[in-house]
């Protein structure tokens, strides 16, 4: 189980990004995190990944405190971040340094086949489309068989058709590997389509405003009435968390005519 206990994060200038965030994700479940810009979503993922230490509180995996990067926790960013001097095979196998060559090749081939890129194993990242590059990033994260896979808006830079294709593909990979997924997204429909539970964050500093269970059977149909009803509920919660009226009140008033 992945657990966060009273996680807070304050940066050097006194800017508090997170305040007392507590939540848990059972093994093999998908959690989506939504919230306005500046609510600390990415900061929270970095704390779970062990890339940043909380100012207070702790993140734990199966009861063990996360104090640095761990092989059991994979991370996929908004950009693929493939190393341009390595082939697709080299990028996917980058985290397998020290494994025997035959084992490494077998694991990389399996990961590439899972994401439909085995025929692209020997090409350079610059030769991939945006969707193919993100598939390669998914393969690189999954090749070490992580218990937890963190995804920081992985599809937001893609066109709508490619994004929908990769959403479906991510669910296929999740069904095969059954890793725990934590997904940060701005897209409420994406959160409802993919997640078992959605955490709505309030802004500055980021706090858990509401947790919404998504009790819809899989596979879920886009644009179905049931999915859209949950999406409307989450969107309403997000509006309350952001408090758009308060934002409007804080804007400068127009000058009198």
C-alpha cells in the first residue's frame, strides 16, 4: 500500500506548496489527482517518487518510508525525456544496468512488445512520433516491474486521438502488470475514465479538498451518461476547491467609465 501521512512541503522562499496531505492507495488501484495550477500536484508526485523530501510528514510504500528514488517506483513525465544518444532499446533498458545481457534484452523486448514498439527498438528517439515517444517512456518505466507507477500529465501534450489511444493502452498495461497507478491530470474526463478514485486538491497550499470514488465498471465508455455524471460531480468539486468566485473578487476592478 502507498500511504501519505500529513505531508507538507515548503520551499526556500517560504512558499508552502503542500499542507498536511494524507491519503492511501491500495495495491493495484488507480488514483487520479486533479486541481488547479499551483496546487502542488507535481510536488506531491516528486515526494512519492523520493525526488524531493517533505518538509514534514512522510510517504511510505508497504510501511517503509520513502527517502529517495526506488526501483519499485516508476515515474513518467509530461515529456518523454528520452536520451537522444541512445536508441529506443537503449532508453528502455537504461534502468537495467548490471543485469545479464540476455535477461536485459528479454525484459526490454517484452516491454517494447507490450507498448507496440518492438519494431522501433533500434531507431533513435528523434525518429518517433509524439505518441510513440510517450509509449517508449511508459516501456522504460514498466521494464523494471515497479509496484507503483507515477504519471505526471503524461498525455497532455498529445493530440486528442493519440491521447485517447494511449489512455486505452495504459489501461491494457495496467491490467497486465497490476501496478498501483497515481496519475496527475488537468483533464477531469481522463481522471474519470482511468481512475478508481479521484483526489481533488485545493490550491496554495495544496490540500486534499475531496475524494471521489469512481464506481463504474470497466471498460468504461467515453461520453456515456454515467461517466459524464461523475465528471460533472468532479468538475463541481474542482470549482469549489479553486473557489472561482474568490479568484474573480481578487481581480482588479475595471476603471469607471
